[in-house]
């Protein structure tokens, strides 16, 4: 089966930059208050959008 696309050096470089940024975000510790705030916002948004469809 032939490849449907190719990875150019520019694409590979961009993917490496994205992966590096993703790793930095994953390794960054959030202050507990901020983490709780983000959890609450996610819960509210999830509830809002799930009831919106009904």
C-alpha cells in the first residue's frame, strides 16, 4: 500500500516543537487552587453542553 503523504523536514520540525511543548506542559505542576478551579470549570462546561443537547 503506497504512502498517502510524506513527512517533510518542515513537518517533522514542527511536530518536534509541538511534542516538546506538550512535554513541558505535562511536567509543569499546577498550584492546587488552580487545578481545582480548572476541574470545576470543566465540570460546569461538561454539564452545560450535555444538557444543551437534550
